[in-house]
C-alpha cells in the first residue's frame, strides 16, 4: 500500500501541524561577535578551532575522558554537540558551562543542568515511517535497472544506492532517499513518485539533514581504504542531479539540500566544515542566483563556486543525458567571492545569462496583480520599495495580500508590524488566504491555519516604538537563520519613535537614518525591503505624488520603487495602486483595484481594454494624475 500524503504530513508535522521553528522572531538576539565567543571559550580553558562557519571545540558537558565535538555558529552562537546530542542558543551554553564547576561533573548533575528549562535541547528521535520500506540495493541488478527507468532516474550502481539508503514502498510507486542529520540519524526523506518528475521533501519536526554521497568511482577506493580525504563538495537540489554526478567521474562529495533554493538551515552548517571548496550546481530556475549568493555568504563565499546552467543543459541531469563532460563543466565554475575591482571578462557570463533569461531576471510575478507585473515586471531581491497612501485606504491589508502572494511562491518573508499587533495581522492574512469570512466558516479554520503555517512567513516580536539598532540586529539575525528574502516594515513612523541618542534630533533626520539603514541592508544582504510610510497631511481627495511621502526626500530618492495607494471612491476615480517610481525599467502607471470586505482581498478592476491598462495613456483618460 502506498504511503499517503496525509500520512507523510502527519509524520512530518506535530499534532497542530506547526513547524519546528518559532514563526515569531525573538526581539533581542543579542549583539555578539565571533570575538565574544572565542573569549568565553578561552576563559573556560577550552580548545578552539576557527572553521569556515563554526568554532569547533570539545564539549565540557560530555565525558571528561571522551568529550564530544562542539560546533558553535560564528554568526549566531547556536551550538551543537554531536556526542551528547544537545543544542541551543549561546546564552544557554554560557549558563551551562559557568554552572559546571560549581556543580561538579557528576552525570546526574549534568543531566539536571542540561534540561529544556535551562535552554538546552536534545536532538529529536530518528524519523520513521509507518510504511515498511524495501531497500533498493537488495534487489537484483535487472530489477534495479527497471526501477531507475520507471522513476526516470539516471542509472547508477548498487553501491551508490546502498550508500544513499534508497528505499522503495511496497507498491513500487514512490522511492525514498533519507536526509541524514549531523549525528547520522534519518531526519527526513526526499520522495520521488513514478507519476511526477517533481521531488518532495519530507522532514520531521525539529530535524534537518543532508544527502551526502560518494561518486561511483570513489566507492571502490573507499572499500580498499585507499581513498584520500575528500575536501570538496558539489551542492545540488535534486536527487536526479546527484545521481547523474555519481556517474561523471568527479572526485568530490555530492550533497543534496533538503529545502531546495528556499533556505539552508543553520543546523546543517557543521556538515560543510570539512570542505575547502564548495561548488553549487543548481537547476536553472527563478531565484537560483539569489539563493546561491545567500547560501554562499552563509557558508563563507571565499570557498564557494557556481556552475552556470546553459539553455541546452539547465541541470546536471540534462547535461549527463546530452553527453556533456560534467567534469569539464565543473572546472569552469566561477568563484562567488568577488574582489573590489572586476572587469567585463568576469561579468560577461552573467550579462549573457541575464540577456538569455529576461523573464527570470525580471523577478517573481504576482499572481493576484497581473497588471503590476506589466509595470514593475516582477519582485526582485536587493531592492527597496516604499508604499504610501491615503489614511484608511488599506495599505497594511494590501501589503498582506502582496506578501502572501510571494510567500506562496517560496519567498521567505519577515513582517515587522509596529502599528498592528501580530495576532491581528495574522488574522487578516488567514482571511486573505482563505478568501472567505472565517468567522462564518469556523469548521474550516484548521484547514486554512495549517496552510498559513506551512508558508515561509515570520513575524518580529515588535509592536510600537523601537530603536533602529535593535530592529537591525533582529533583521540581520533572521536573514541569516531563515534566509529571508522579503522584509516588510509597517510603519516607519511607528518604529522611529525612540531616538538612539539624547541630542534631540528631529524626526526627519531620524527617518533619513532609518531609510539609509534599510537601503544598506537591502543591498548588503540581497534582500527586498518594503517600507510602509504614512503620507503627509493632505486635503481629502487631493492627488498624492512623490512629494506626498512623509519626511524628507531621502525615502523616495533611495527607493527603487515607490507605490501609492489612493482612494478616490468618494469621487469619480475609484481605488488605485499607483507606481510613481520604477528604477528597474522606468514604467509608471496605476492599477485599478476593487476591495472585497468579506475576504479582505483586493482584485484588479477591469476598467479599460487590456492592451491599455497600466500605461500613462490610461492615466489621462480619467484625468487623475499622481
């Protein structure tokens, strides 16, 4: 009997269906640096190795004679001990190590100290499925060949399939490849179905891991103990690509990521410590280069390279099927660490890629606002957008639907709602996702709540006025841990109420500082930032333009996009989302909208022929100028 997707979901999620990580980001992650971590370890008289992403040491909470390997993330302080299977935040590790001398090193004392109450968590149990799975390598060579053909997988050897732990369900309709955690336990599965070319990841709560495989040519050397230490890895997002690379003759580990291009969990970073060279070969798709840059920054860009997919070989599997020399293609991988000065020779491949893939360069398209795609072309990381609009026109409600649309397409989103409490914002998002008034359909609450929980959407624990320094600490922490691609600040005026000094600087000066900080963050972290800013006090019905945005001119000068939501419903015009600035392609115009109060959703209003919508000519027809 085939494992049903309902069963898979029940195994991967807890009873309420929630994710293993908190969807609300801590308001105070602490401003600590690698130097702080090193200083503490030296004070504790602990050995220290400065790795690529982690500080490696010996765990004092393990046996004195045989301590475990302790990994401390150099950015967040998140620690993991492989032997005693403990993990937690940096502050919890500090409390534990400071208490050990006074408590002694008795096992019962350590058990008391290493408790969830003290912030020390234990690794979860190995993920197991209720369905009995059959190991593929136990089948005959003829059966293995037939299976690989049925599942449209590159043929490989029995040894490679055994190494990967490939399994088959009893009905032979799904194949499972386990993700292994840092302690070599099954953390989840990559599931491949016979009826689809898509691959699905199934991960247990509180678990994360990788598929790491030796290429085919190295399995024999490994058996004879003649295999030298491998210090390079090729990173892919598809099992099919991994299998194709095992046939290529490469001399590197092949690693398959659990979440595709959406995120790289920090729990997996210690598994990359042994490599001095990491080459990304990601399947050609929208957001591919953004993900590669994000992951390489997390892994230390100086050791990272990337293979540029071509039109005829968009993935390693396609290149293998086309008879390409995969080793040669890997040798041409370009470094991701760019020096301060470059030349067109270095930029040539990227320019060609942009010209060949105009649609992907334009960004992710909105599904609910197709006319907005005609103007802005799409959502792109690294940009700064300012949204303003008439009081009560629905800026937060619009931004909720706008962000949901992107989150449903895999954009990791962080909300900073300073004006509206998180639970009220979540209620709006849930109603928009459902498309119906949920208070009249409470029997379907769990259905839509589960759908919202599965989206990569997070919320900052901020409400009201907070300092810029604290907000930026949280943003940098969240972007690193959750690979955030879209940050929403609603609203800038509510956030900037607390001054960082006692000089009495006026609010315009403080707002300019905030705009500059978010502009720098968007550029440095390749993350799209949307700032919701109230307009100046204008007379009712007056047309809002670039000069209507509250504060000085810096907000509109620094922004790549300026959107204005204006309500003309009491006059002749209606409700419009106006694009007043568009740095990407220069197109400006407006999107006529209609608001549905029961679903809290905006819909695009068809007021003009489709070939005239959104362009400047349509503005003049209504004689409504922004």
